[in-house]
C-alpha cells in the first residue's frame, strides 16, 4: 500500500468521495452531516491523502488544519472491496504522523453517534494527543 498526497482530480477519488457524501447523508441527520464535498476538500487548509495498491484505489483521508497547533481528521473512507483489511488504520496512522510532523498538540476525529459509526471489535480506537 502506498499513501500519497492527492490533488483530487482523478475519477476514482471523485467517485469514492461522492459515495462517502451520499452515505453520510443517508445515515446522519441533516443537521449533523459534516462530510465535505470535493470542492470543500480543495480548501488550502486541507491536505488530502489517498491509498493505492498499484493503480487500485484503496481509500482516503484528509487532515484539516484548525489552527497552528491543532487539526482534524476528515473524509476517512475505504473502498468497499477493501473493508476490514487495515486500510483505514494505515491512513489514520499516516495522518497522525503528519500531525506530529507539523507539531500539532491535538488532532480531532469527530464521528457520528449512530451504530454505523461504531468501530468493529477488532479495530483500534484512537485517542490522539500529538
């Protein structure tokens, strides 16, 4: 798996982000949807990463700078065919390392409260203080 900066111009990433936004709108009350669309993710305060195996997209995630000492994880999504294979953990690990490189004191990860957001019992749960 190779994780790299993504310029958000590819069709595969656009399709995955469209799926992500549609799913968030399906399972989250309208006032609680904080998922970002493609244009919002192109903001200068957001660094977007994608994970690949050859030319196959595995997943994505973003780091939004909130201020000079804190950030927020955004747009975490794994391609359905690669669920439960550790893709999200690797992307999150990459984002945590980038936060540390930036010398952030805090990294936020906001999730929904509905059952769809519950981690599987085998997942790592991160409390992140960089």
